[in-house]
């Protein structure tokens, strides 16, 4: 390692790559600079890969080239084909692959440096205590990220139920699994000596970590997904950092730490938006125990036809649309924008109120409305829009439920008590487009639906919005 | 100072850098930031490449190969999908 190429040039190129990642991430925090930021980060990645190939020198490239081609093709096809409404599960899936890769690298090092050369002794003695320790953490965190993200993907895709799956005594089971993984990891790093034993413990650790990831995510329900996806995103970064420790590669440590930090910030923002702690999201199994007590029959619900709703919209001077997950499910973002544009042409002021946890990932609604060509300056955050509802003529709630539930404010016993909500009930008329009166994710009754100023319009969001567009158009034509 | 400690210094300082640059993120960009950061976490690709340098079919190289595939899916998919999303935001800016 005395030649300047490996001891000076390669580390400097890695440093350049790390700096580019930082500038790239910084770019991603502003609307005008975001696309350039993303390109910078991609460039940094390319530089890092090229640098690594330079560092390796002449080796057998067959596996490397094959892996890059297969992975690149799969990633590109998935990224270009995915519908914008399926973005949360896509992000979860990509994230899982990143975490899985970190775990596999650590596994590969154990095999390549200890088992295959037939070395005897503990991993700590052969690799150094620090590498052994971080290799085990890399396997643990990476595998948890992989299986946790896959479960999140399956829940979001609808392959398995989005409802929380609550095992009996799950806290005990989860704690035992977590302790078991830690014990297996420590044993792997410091005590296992015989090669067969080492391989066995490594496999046990990997499998147990995968199970731990599954156990952590199955009790989490659909509406808590923004928190979980952010948290798994953070974990995939930490896993990459741990791999960096094993390899003694500062670029991996830095990039992983950046991702870990950004994921944690998003996790924190999502938790604050729900007025819940991270521990509460993981351990409460929301909608499980408390839901039954709060659900009740609806009385005083008035159902209206799209025609009647259109008449209210037509006279409204200010309209606020409140999109929720139902908008994504019905793929109704384009028709929602069409209705907004139509009302705007008639002289109404139209804005879109975005709750921080509306949808299934941070910023989900913003992406959908951006796809439908809604000017992002018309999207208003909760704190800014709440005082405005008092002077709003009509609110159109499309596929949202818990984020507009007044129970969060006036029923201290409610599972969502204390969660900041959009105060749509202050508007003159609230129109709620909903499939049925079924409870939202939290499994609780929404008293908004019983208010005197609330009009329920039952049906599929896309179909109802289309009818509203037709009705408003025919009113315009008749006038 | 051992390698672990140096790495720990780098790790902790990088976390602070991460916090500093991302704290003021507007909600509009939460999703692109997450998927962009997600693509960056595919940096583990660099580590995986170094583990698959032998043409032999051994456990270590097979694990390395799968790691390369996983990480490349993460990297290529992540950056492309972020670019696609940001293109939609960008469309509004030009008008």
C-alpha cells in the first residue's frame, strides 16, 4: 500500500465522492436545486464505483460486471415502470435491497477471509475486534432492514393486509429475538472458533435478524407507514456505515451516516405530526386494543348526490381540497386537479391542504399532485391552512379520514388524541368523498361525518370527482 | 488512535453534517429526499464490488454477487425514480 495510487489518489477520490454526496443531499432540500442535487449524488456514486475499480486493479471482472448489469437492468425497469401511486412500496423495496446488500457484504467477508482460507480462531482475533463487531452489526441491521422493508412493501402493495398483525405476547417475543440476535452476534464476533461453528452462528444470526425485521413491522398498520419507511431508510444508512467500519472505508461511513441522519429527521417529523413517539409507533399496534371502545354507530349522517355537491362548489369563492390515501388508491389525482382548475376558472380560490402524514410515506400527496401538474405553491401545509378554514366556503375531503378527525382534539380518550389535525370542521361546508362509513386506519369513528355542515358523498373518489366535474361544467354551460 | 475510533469520529461528525443540511427540508420534497437518500445508502455497492473479485464459485463470491445485484438495484432504481419524481416538480417551475 505504499504506492501513491492506493494510498493517496484513491482516498482523495473517495473524499471527493463524499463531498459530492453532501452537496447532492443539500440540493435535495430545495425545490429549485433538487434535480441537480440528485444528479450530483448519482455522479458521486459513479465516481465511487470507478474509484473502487481503479483500487482493485486487475481482477476477475465477470461477477462484478454480471452483478452490475443485472442489478442495473432490474432497478432501471422498476424505476421507469412504477406508477406514481405505487411510489411508497417502490421506495420501501429499493431500501430493503440496500440493507440486504450491506448484510451480504459482511457475510461475504466472514466467508472470504476466515472460512474459505480455513483459518482458525475467533473473528475478533482474525479480523480485529472492531471489524468483527461491526460485521455482526452490519448483518443484524442490514437483515432487519431487508425483511422489514419487504413486509412494508407487501403491506403497501396490498399483498398482505395493511392492518396491524398483533401476535400474543409480541413484546416478549420481540425482546427475546432482539436479545437472541445480540447474543448470537457477540458469540460470532468473539467466541466462535471452529469454522463449522462460525458458519452456523453466522447463518443463525442472519435468519434471526430477518425474523426480527418481520416481527418489528407486522404490528405496524398502514397509516403508520410514513414513520416506518423513514425509519427503515435511516437503518439502511446505518447498515452501510457499519459495512464501512468493517472495510475501513470512510466513504461508506460518511454516506451511510448522512442517510441515517436524514432518515432520522424524517422519522422525527412524522412522529411529531402524529403526536406519537417512535416507541409508541413500534409497540402500540395502533388500532388494536383501544379501537373497539371508540367505534360506534353513526347517527345524523346526511348523504348527498354529486349534483347537490356541485351546486355548493359552484357558488363557493374559496375551496380547499384535502387529499388522503384514498386519492392515491383511486388514482384520482388528475381528475382532482381538473376539478380544481375548473373551479378556479369560475373565479374560486382553490388550494390543497396537505397533512404531514397524509398517505403512506412522507410527502406522498405532494408527489401525486405534482404528477397531476398541480402548482406546488398551491399546496398549503397544515399550520398555514388551519387558520384559513374559518373563511373557507367549501372543503372537499377526498379519501382522507383520520387526519381530519376532530376526535384528536376533543376526545382525550381517543387513540389519536393530541395528533394535530386539519380543522376542516371550521369551514362553511365540508364535503367528504368516501367509499363508505368504514372507519379509517385508526379504526375509530369520525364525528366530522355527523356535523351539520358536513355533506357525505359516497362512492369511488375518481368516479365522484368526474361526476362533480361534469356537473360543474353543465352548470357553467347553462348559465 | 485505532481505526475504529477514527471511523467513529468520522461517523459522528457525518451524522451532524447530515442533520445540519437536512433540517429545513420542505414537506413537498420529503419523498424525493427519502428516495434520493435511499439511493445513496446503496453506497454499500462499493463494498460489495470488493468482495466479488475472484472468478471462482465460492460462498464469498456468491454472497458478493448477490450483494452487487441488490446494491445496484438500490442505486440505479433509487436515482432514476427520484429523477422522475423531481422532473414532475420541475415541470411546474418552467411554466
